[in-house]
C-alpha cells in the first residue's frame, strides 16, 4: 500500500479490519516496526480524535511523531497555479518535497470549502501532497473522504456483530445548525459498498443525495422509518447538499434519532463519528443509552490508524514481510 487516501488504495479490506482487531488485542505486537521512522502529521484544520489516535498508533509501532499545524506553526500554503500575489506565502510544490525529506510517512488533514464543488471533489489539496511529497501519504480527512474513520467504523461493526448473517446497516442524515461536508457519509458509503458484508441503506431528506460514485450498490430512500425497520446498526451523520452544493435545504428536527425511532430497529447499535450535537443530531437519551457505541467507535480509531501505518511500513521498508512488492 503506497498511500492511504481512499479505499481504492486497499487491496484487501477484510485483512485491514483483521489487522486492526489484532492490534486491539495486542497493541505492541509490532512495537519495533517503525523504529527509526518519522511520521509527520500536517493539519490544515483542527482535529482531536484523528490527531491523538494516529499519534498513539504510530507510537505503538515505534515511530517518532511530529505535528505541524499549517497557518499556526508555519506559513499558509498556496495550491493553485498562477502568480502568488495573495495572502499565501509558500506553494505546496515547494513545501511538500521538503516535508518528504523530513519524514518517512506523511499524514494530512484538510477540509472542503463547500463553495466550489468541482474544486473540492478534485481533491486538489491532498493530491498535491501525494504528487510532490515523494513519500506515502495518509489521509486524516480530505475534501470528500475520511477513510481512517470508515475503517474504524467497519472494525466496530465487525467486532460487535456476532450473528451468522449479514447485518443491516443504515446511514441516516440528521439535522444540524450549519452546513457540514459530505466526507464521512461519502467515505462510509464507499467502504460499506466495497466491503459487501452488510445490507446497506442510506436515508436522507429530498435534496441530500450523495455523489453516486460513493453510494453505488446501496439502497437509498427518503423514508427514514422504512430504512430503520430491522436495522442492526444506525450510523447518524449530518451532511450538506451535494446537488445544491454546501447548502442547508432541510432543518426538520424530526430526522433526529430518538429512543422511539429505535423501536423500529432490531435493537440497533447507534454510531456517530463525533463530535455530535446532542438533542439535535442525536437525542441524549440514545447517546447515553446502552445502544450507543460511539465511544467504542472512537477508541477503534487507534487500531484503524495502526493497521494502515503498519501496512505502509511493511510494504515500503520490509517487502518480504507480508507484501508481494515494495508498494503493495
């Protein structure tokens, strides 16, 4: 695995899930794998769970970690072409190769503008780092995807569901006071459809259809009650409109998941990537109930990151160990 930007970089999803679960059972199993290697974590927008979980994962593998907050710890970066006569001080084409000399693996977190869909969905920022850093790049969230979150989500579903059948997993839109990106919803839908080990349903109000390249293979409905019927897992998440890009088209609070709505499910476990707006996206009675596995889900971020970093280290620095080539 050369980079980890989307599920397209993963040769075997189930293997990566199993690696994460193995690390959860034995966090220091490969504590020397990253000895002498440096991980740079570059943040263009804030983070709590992603930053801390990735740091812990790298430390479990013996890596040294350095965190750099662009715009706070250093110059603001330019990503476009043309004359640099604005407020940005340094171009990514100059900064990324230098970071590639300092580190062995680079983690990058960016965020969409929610103003220009074509620009956001081109993944300009993260692709510039992939193109110019010269080292493996791990997405800590990009303009359209959050693959580390999605891997943690699949790890959580796998370890929680023990029946000999496919679980029914529902991704449901929830109300919010501000427009949020489609990253988590896109990514979760993409991983679920490629994984193929669940009955997957997406439900949202009119106007909130996601890009079909991420939802292809999922059942999609605007009837939330219909979607929730018999669900084993309910993933709650807000996102702004993709078709009327970045806009809030619906503020209907009846879409909030409540204990009453959970009665429609098969005693479903409730998931959310966090942070969550209590009593807006999710009722407090659900969040504080045994049905909620949001803390378990967040804790699994460590093992998802550790599996990804280990796979990259194995392939890049030790091609004999679990890899058919230097960059499998």
